[in-house]
């Protein structure tokens, strides 16, 4: 078979060009896959971040509530250290049931041996002074005891009484022998405050109503004494 020299003959494909083209295609595909993985990873990180933010918001909202689910009218100021808080070694506070009186080293007492009957503390407000030995048993169940003397303003006493009535595991009574006008006591914990709207009231209730200091978590605040023993 003869070829006319006037017409150029088709050339065989250059293997080097084909290899170059294949490499370019492979690199392009790899870059696309990497970009897709990066985009997918960014999406997952964003989803996790949003979920964490929602969880944090929910926790913050829960922290802004009073014990028992009552809203915090003073804002989210229940965390942090409580100024002027006094603490006692819980291991040194007796927990025996006794029939007679007990000479407590602090007033109001924050723990120690006590009577077998507790004062009801489901938001109970008493107009008369309580026997220490019965109130201390309430503290053992996780209650906070709000007390006041004759120096407390009537408006503060009324405001605290309304607050206690709305807060389970609290009780309130007058206490003539205490140093501060208004005091809050839990098992091994105590603070004196200046008024009913003192931020430490919110802090103390939030931290110590059925708090970690409770010797008998889960024990009731009902079924005890509903009136002051004679």
C-alpha cells in the first residue's frame, strides 16, 4: 500500500501526554474529595458547637431557679462563694437521737445530736421559737432554717416568710438569742444577712437546700412536728 507524500499521515498518540493528562485528572479528583471531607468536617463541628451552646443555655436557665422550681426574681446570682459564710466540720457534729436538751456551741445550731422528731420543713413558717433539738433534725434532712430576732425589719420578715412558703425543704422561725438580725442555717453552714433582698439569701438557698452537706439525703420534710412542742 502506498501513501501520497503530499498528505500528512496521522501520528500515534504520545504516551507521555496521556500520562500527564491522567495525572491531572487524578489530582483534580483528589482535591475534590479532600474539599468535600473538609466541608463535611466543618459541618459536624458546627452542629456540635450549636448543640453544646443549647445545652449550656439550658443549664444556665436551670441554675437561675430557686430550689423547688421557683423562679429567681433576683437574677442568676446564686453561684459563687457566699460572703461571710461560716462552716463547721460535719464529722464533728453529732447525729445521735437524744431525749433531753443539747448545749449547742452556736446559735442557731447547725448540727449535732438532736431529738428523734423533726420540725416540718416543707416551706413551714412558725410564729414561735422552735426547740433547737427538733429544728436540727430538720437540718439533717437537708433543710435550710431561716431565723430572725427583734432587730429584723417587719418588711424583711414578711418577705422572707413568703419566700420560705414557696421553697420546699425550708422552715422559718424567730430566734431571740442569735447574733445577726437575719440568719440562714444548714447542716454545718451558716450566714448572717443584712435584709431579705440580700443576694446571699438566694445563694444560700440555692447551694444548701438539700445540698451536698445533707447527712440524710432523701429524708422527708413532712411527717414531723407541725406545731411547736409545749
